C-alpha cells in the first residue's frame, strides 16, 4: 500500500483518487497513518461483507433463542452495533 502525506494528497488529489482505484492508499499526517482511501468497488464489497456478517449473527441469535439459549439484550445489541458501525 502506498503511503502519501496529507499535504501531497491535497496537492495531487486527482492522482491519489486514481491510485486508489487500483489499491488502497494510506494518507499520513505528521508521519503517522491517518486514513485510507479505497475505490468505491472496494468500499461496496466491505459494506456487503459487513451486512452478510450482521445477517449471519442475527440468524445465529434467532436459532440460539429458539433453543432456549438467551443472552443479555444489551450485550447482543452492543455486538450488533459494533458490526453495523462504519
């Protein structure tokens, strides 16, 4: 993954966007990683994976509840929110 300073990313934004179409680009600030720019296709794939995981966990929870295995609702809600959060 290429690393680009925030100043260079600002000055060559179009080039950074083009690079991000091929692979993720790390944007650093003060020499430390601060953000990653990815293509829209990669973003949509990540969102799709997150959604599938959320549905899988919901299905597992429903099956467990039907078997009488019950968890604290706050714990379940927190786990689902962690998965769903961006």
